[in-house]
């Protein structure tokens, strides 16, 4: 029993160390992408900034795209948690104008997500297009539309506007202020707090009715908002866990992979056996940001094996 407990303790420590290292690498990636932009940030740059080898970085992410996707997911989770805490201490936290205010304040603390929201191609290049159209972004938008429908049913927003128009106006108000700020003269610059207050006031005057809120409406709206935020966080965490689980399973396959036999009939066995491995090889080769040696390191194969696979694939496609 003691030996079993000791093994579990070591595995826990290994997982904690691995997670801490992953967060450190993500922090390094965050600094670089905000400084240089996505297109100019390479795997080598991130490894150097984090003080780790490229091989160590590849233990966590096999492509630059998956690393940045996880970085964005991490920031989304942190922002949702921040909004939830801010709303929890606000008596009117479930109202639309309160959500606008606290969402603005939370976003202003996260320049990476601000760049995502504003589709800043200087920071993200072409990567931003995939992020805006991702499945999780679509799911979050659907959840937010459902929350607005609850507000509409409870008389907390204008009933003459459809949920689609409410969502469109909400986004226009929120995005409009952020897009306008860089275009205004310095003399018209606003503090973060004042900007958030103006966004909230505009939302209140535009979207909310002038009559007092019905009794019990805020409680129902609060439940709907909590459900929406929980769902958003849950989806992001689920996607992160799926990626981590897939990487863990891949590591186990590499650890337990049998040594290639020499001198047997038919020569060495091919290592790219499954469709998943073939797909990964194609993706890495098409990425164009890695050398052949780096690709071989990720796949755990020799250069000769990779070139043989490449020739065979090109013959099949021809």
C-alpha cells in the first residue's frame, strides 16, 4: 500500500511539474506575441524566452497553432472567472449594463483577448480568422443569445427588439468604444474606469427599458448569467483537457513503442502506421515553420523514414 501511495504521489508531482512548466511556456508565448505578433513568433523564440529546449516544448504542443489556441483558451477562462467575481460583488450584476461594465474592465486587463476581439491582424495575422470561426466561439455566442432571451422574458431589456438585434446592438456598443479609442485625439483619451462606465451607460440607455425591473427578475437573470458563464468556462476547460489528454496518450505511445527490428524479412517496420500519425506528419510538413529535423523529433522517426514516407505519399496522390 505504501508503495502504491508513493507511486501516486510521484505521478501527482510529475503532473504538477508538467503543468507549471506548460504555464511558464504559455506566459513566454504571451509576452512574445504581444511584442512581435503571431506571424513573427516562432517555436524557437518561445523556447528561448521560456528558457527551455525545443524538445521540451514539443512535449506539450506539437504545433505553434495548438500552443496559441491553448493560450487563448487560458485567457478566456481567466477573463470569465474575473467577470464572474466582479458581477458577484455587484448588486445589479445580472443586468445588461452591469455585464457591459465588468466585461469591459476584465477585457482591458487582457490585451491578448482584446486583440482577438478586435481582430487585430497585426498581432494575430491569419490565425485570427480561424479563432473567430472556432466551434467554441460559436457555442459561447449561442449561450449569450440565450441569456439575452431570458432578460427579454423578464422585462430587463427592450421587448421590441429580437434576441438577434439585441445581440447585434450589444456587440456594436461594446466593440464600438474599443475600436474608436485609438482613433481619438490624445486629449479625448479615457481612463479604463471611465471607458467602462460609458459603455455601460450607453448599453443601459439603448437596450434597457425605463420602467423598474419586475420583482424577482434580477434573481432569474442572475441564474441565467451564472449558467452562461459556467457553460463558457466549462467548454473552454473541456477543450483544454481534450488537448492535454490527446498529448498524454501520444506520449504513452512513444514511451511504449517497440524498438524497430533489424535484419528481419522486409527490413524495418514503418513508424507512420495510423491515419492520425499520417495526418500529423502532413500537417507538420505543411506548416513550413519547422525544419525537417524538428518534424522528425516530434514524430520520433529518422530523416530517412520521413523522406520515404513523403515520397510514398506523393506517389499515392499522383
